[in-house]
């Protein structure tokens, strides 16, 4: 009986893992497509982001991002939410410069999947919760969280 339970559990875990791997593979394939990189026009950067200004949402410290890289330059979408001016370039820069933090978060995702436009939601709100890393990696993971708070605004409507 015990062997049968473990066999069923093993099948369930294997199917779950296969589903996540398939999702990551499909996401990676879509990510390389030019059409997948196109943003919804209403969520794309279209105006300066001026915290506290009329129609602006939130209080994002833009210098916190641009001091780290020009690729993290912030604008606002038509609803006034902070977005990266070029989300694809910003994500590429994040993956290049903050790989230790991304890897630390990735170790806590089962199964681990690469960070892409289609998998970023798996990474959200994990970096600030980590306690098993060290210095730079923990700081990078916390930055990844703050980055994704802005990044998601280019893809997820807020009810505008």
C-alpha cells in the first residue's frame, strides 16, 4: 500500500514538473518572437513619469533605478503607472547585472525556470523574503523585487 502511495505521489510530482517545464519552454519560445515583445499600446511608456503629478500613480523613486543603469529609465503609461521606457532592454540589463539575485530567487522556484517576460510572475515578491543568501545576492534579490514591481506595469493592466 505504501509503495502505491509513493508511486502516485511520484507521478503527480512528475506531471507538475513537466507542466512547469512546458510552460517555461513555451514562454521562452514566445519571448524570442517579435510579436511577443510588442506591448499593449495603453501600457507602453508614453509620457514622463512625474511622481505626485496630475494623473500619476504611486511614488516611484526613478533615480533609484536610473542611477543603476540607463536601461532602467522610467516613464509612465497612459494610466500614469511607472513603466520602463524599454522593458525588453531593462530585463536584459537586469539579467546581465543582477544574475546572483535572480539565481537566489530561482533556487526557491520549483522547478527552476529562467526569468523571462512570460515567467516573471513566478519571481515576484520572493526576493525580499529570502534569508538563505548572502550580502550581494540578497541585495540583488531585493532589487529584482523592486524592478518587477515596475516591469509588470507594462504587461498587467491596473484597471485604468
